[in-house]
C-alpha cells in the first residue's frame, strides 16, 4: 500500500511540475520539483527517526548520518 502511495505522489508531482513548466518555464518547474523532493525526504527522515526511537535506538543528526555512511 505504501509503495502505491509513493508512486501516486510521484506521479502527481511530475504532472503538476509539467504544468508549472509549461506555464512558468523550466526554471520554475525545477524549483518546484526540488521543493517537493526535499519536503518528501524530510518526512521520510522524521518517520525513520521516530521508528528508531520507538525501537530504543539513539537518534542521529544529519552530520552523524553522513559521517557514518561515508566510511
């Protein structure tokens, strides 16, 4: 169900982005798509942190996560 929801959101974002691109131009389309992408990633990260806290884990900030994945 979650996979269908994510695909639907992506389809809606691409559709609206295309409409924005036609009306306002490609630069406005890229800004809008970037804003939607960032918002979706933030929601996903918050959900992961809440899940980690419920499981008894230690929450990490962005710098700690980036350092962990680099090595």
